[in-house]
């Protein structure tokens, strides 16, 4: 969705940042989260709650979880 660093060549950066906030918001439902991942072609997610479409790949030293998005 949004890169982890500022990207001046990304014309819809604000829209992508808003999508990240929606994805991780407590009020986002399952379909909304899945739709956001599909819309942006997301392949990896750091953090958040487990879901059927996320495969835990690694855990960082402070408990951060890296998930691979599965079809």
C-alpha cells in the first residue's frame, strides 16, 4: 500500500497512507481488509492480527510479525 519511506514519484501516496490506516483500524472488517490488500496487490504485511489470507513468515526481536499474503 504505502512504502516505508517517502516516495516523491508516488502520485497517490496520501491515498495509500489512508488505506494503511483503514487496514489497521479496529473498525475495519474482514472484507474491507482483504479488499485493500487486493486493490494494492499487497504481498507482505508487518503486524496486525492473524487472518486466513496471512501466513506468518517471521517474528522480529520485539515481537513484530511478518506475514506473507496468500491468495
